[in-house]
């Protein structure tokens, strides 16, 4: 393993790869910093640009976009109080307060450091945990794969407790969409409606591009403000080492929260940042400072949301389950480059994987310096009319969807997915299950079919395998999680009242 | 004017208040029916999995529809109160009407823009990427109220040309050149 890491590091410091990582970080920062854009959208739009690159360069580019996008949402959060991504909402509370006190530069410096540190520490976890999980993945056969796919899809229940059945409905409909095309057992075309374009199934990446970019465009149309609020001048970008040393335990705790949340499928940086922020507030010796410009709050939120980036790649590389929406797009890009997650990835493409793992750590270091540079010019870039942004998104999404298969049908799919995505977001139907179901649907069906062949139709036999039982327990836990949480809350209230 | 029975008033209230939920459920129901009608044409071995998934979707749809229409404390009572009159009720009704008008205008605004995007997508292959993108860009900026002439004229053309150049020379993707343009030139 150390040989592979050394090889990965040697590849990272090739000039081309450094340029690609820097380009990815800059693109990610631009996407993340502009409200209305997101890291997910940035990854989706940049996937077509990665086609001509070698697989490791493509993954480094997308990693840069991912890390930069998640970090940069904090820049408008601090300067104008509008988070660029939902994960930066807690940073907006504290950062805007600091900006009003004339300490915007300090807030930006702390935020940049915390994001880089969280991302760097999670990349170390990624280097050690992903191969370890991949070793477990060797023992994974079709029954376990089926249960992993069901677990990944069932997590949707845990994430949308107020819209559980809406999430399940979206999941099932997306699984049905994934059935379009040739079935994995006998190659019989299903639900093609006589169209040759549908023989290969629906196009995953164009659908993801439409799903994550169009709702934002239409939301911009609905709010007709011409120009963003002019951002405050941040002043000198700096941070006090004393503040960082005082918050060392806060950073470690937030990193662990971020990595853990990142590993959970479909849980994203927004959950990690809020959870970490609330935990820091409860543990703080000065909780009254939260909401009035607390450096602790910024460090907790930013460390956690960037720690998710490395954490979300752990189940992705080892098991093929994306830990977040950008990771889902990452997985789509891996398939396009012929890389299949799992133990075989670490065995057959170890050069690519370890270049990615080493590159992830270097990306977070580079992000620190590029981020500080960007903070200085950010107040000019944020004043861009929504009309320009929405036009640019539509054009980029269109050309990106076309470039995948050089087929206008992909663009039509992108458009249809975008319209559906808009109505879903507007009416509180979760969008994450669509990405997961389209990615995991084929795996689920093929592994269920193989399981049927293994046990001659007696599917109950699969529960004689220990790993299958473990994942089945996770599934049951995630399905009943909202019920368990409700019962726990009632119990806590009851105990509180009786006390 | 005769009053509707309370249940019907409640349903009407729900339909008005949650019309988007009802519409989405209807669309999903049609989607499932369309797929269900395709099932007999599929070989039995390839049919089982989608059938199970469809059943799961149908059950979830029924639960979602039930939750939309399930009688809550407010719905029937609200239906009763709305007919009783009073100054506050008149003001609230006027406000609701204004809100509905604004929503209608906003919906029409969005609808036209979506139609423009669709037209852009459909015209790319006929007019070519550069011309259709430049035209869409100009329309999009003007439609959203951008009156800066330099931006409206230069940005769409520059964006279209830059993307065409990058995709053709660096990504080796030839964007559509336009069947109509090729025919005449």
C-alpha cells in the first residue's frame, strides 16, 4: 500500500496533473461561490470536459471541482449573507456577523483554513479506509450487492423524515426508469416504446445535469431581482493562529462528524455542517456568541462540510455507493472512463486510484492557497446579474449533455429531467433518490437475478450469509429511523416533563 | 347559491390548496399506467423485477394520495368558515386572489422561458450551435430584463463561439453545424 501511495504522490507532482487540479479547484470555487450554482452542478457540468483526459486526470479534475465547490459556498455566505451552497448556511450566520463588525477578512481566512484542514484530514481517512473497505468488498457477492443497493436506496427514508413516502415513491419511479433498455439477464428490450435511442437505457449524466441545474435556473426566474446585493469589502484576509489552536478539538470533532456523514449514502455536506455547528454550540464555553460572530461556529461548519468530500468517496470507491450527490456524479464519470468500483478497482487500476487518493490530499492543500487568492477578488465576481448566470447555466448544461453521446436525444432527456426536477423541488419531493436509483438500479436487478440463480429461486437463503444480514439490519434501521426518532423524542419530552 | 356538502367542500379546498401535489400524483399515475401497459409485451423472465418495482411505486402513490386527502382538523372546518363572511374573510379572500394572480403571472413567465429553452434545443441541429446559442442568449438576457446593450450583444456570441472553439479543438466534440445552414451555404 505504501508503494502505491508513493506512486500516487509521484504522479500528482507531474505538471499537467497540477494544472488540472488547479483548474478543477478554480472551476469548483466559481460554481460554489455563485449563489444558485452548486458543487453538484459544477461536477455535472464539468464531466463532459473530462472525457478527453486520462481517467486519473478526469478524477482529479472532478475532485478539484467537488472540494472547491463545497468550500466556496462560504464566500458569499460571509460577504453578503447568502450561502453559495446549502452547506454554508451555518457559516452565513456567523460570517455575516463578523463582516458587519469589520472582520470579514478574518472570517474568510478562518473559513479557508478550516475547509482545507477538514478536506485534508478526510483525504487521509480516505487513503486508509477506502482500501480497507475494499478488502471487505472482496467478500461481497451478489446477495450482499443486492442488500447494499437496497441499503443505499433505503437511506432516503432517513434523510426525508417529513416526506418518507414521497422519497420512496421517487425511488421506485426512478428504479422503473432504470429498467428502460435491455434487461441484464436476457437482453430483452423493455419500455423502449419502439425507440432505438432507448435501447441502451436512459442517459445517466444528462439526467443528473438537468436535475441539478434546471431547478436553480427556474428559481432564478421566479425571483426577479436583477443584480446580487453588492458584497462588502472583506479587507485584509487573515487568521489568528491562537484561534486555530484554541479550536483544535473542535476541528477534530467536526472532521470526524464530516467523515461519518460522508460515508452515509446520499447524506451530504449540508447535514454535516448543521450537525457539527449544533454540536459545537452545545459544547462551547461561550454558546451566547453563536449567531453574533463566533469563530468556533465557522470552524465547526466549514471543517465538517469539507470533511464530507473525502468521506463520501470511501463507500463510492469500495462499494460503488455514492456518499453524496457530487459523489454520484463522480461515479457516473468513473463508469464513462471504464472504472468499476470495488475490490477490482484497487487491484486492476491501483495506479489510477492511488493517484486520486494522493491527489485528494494535495487538492485540499492547493485549495487553501487558491481559496485565499479568490477571497481577495470575490467581491467583484459576486456582482453578476442573474440573467447572465441563468443563460450561462442553460447553455453549459445543453452543450454538456450533448457532448456525452453527441446525440440530441440526451439533451432532450436533460431538459425533461430538469423540468421534472423543478416540480419535485418545488413540491418537496427529494431529488437525491433519482441519482441513487439510476446508479444502483442496474446493480440491484442484476445481483437479485444472480442471487436467484445461486439459490434456485429461494431468496431467503441469502440471509444465511453474515454480511447480507449486517446490511439487512442497516436497511431495517434506515427504514424505521424516522419512527425511532419520533419515539425517542416523545420519550425525552416525557422524561423532561416528569422531571 | 346552494352550499356543497362539507366533504365536497373539503375536497375542493384540498384540491385548491395542494393542486400541485394532486397534479404530480396524477402524472405519476399516468406514468405507471403507461409502463404497466407495456408489461404484457415483455418476456416473463424480464418482467418480474419491473412488476415488483411498479407495485412498490403504486403502494407509495396510494399512501401519498391518501395523505393529501386525509381529513385534517382544519380542512372541513375551513370549508365551513369560508362561507360565513365577515370583514377579515373578505380581506383574506382579496389577498388570496392577488396571490393567485401573481402566481399565475409568475407561472406564465417561467412557462414561456421553458418553451424558449425547448425551442433552442430543437433548433440546434437545424440552425447550428453558434447561431441558435447566440439567439437564445440574446432572448434570455432581454427576457429577464437585462438592457445592457454590450452584454446582450457580445456575451451570447462570445459564449457560443468560445464553447464551439473549446469543444472542437480541445475536447474533440464537433457541435452541430446546422442542417439548414449547410443546405444553403
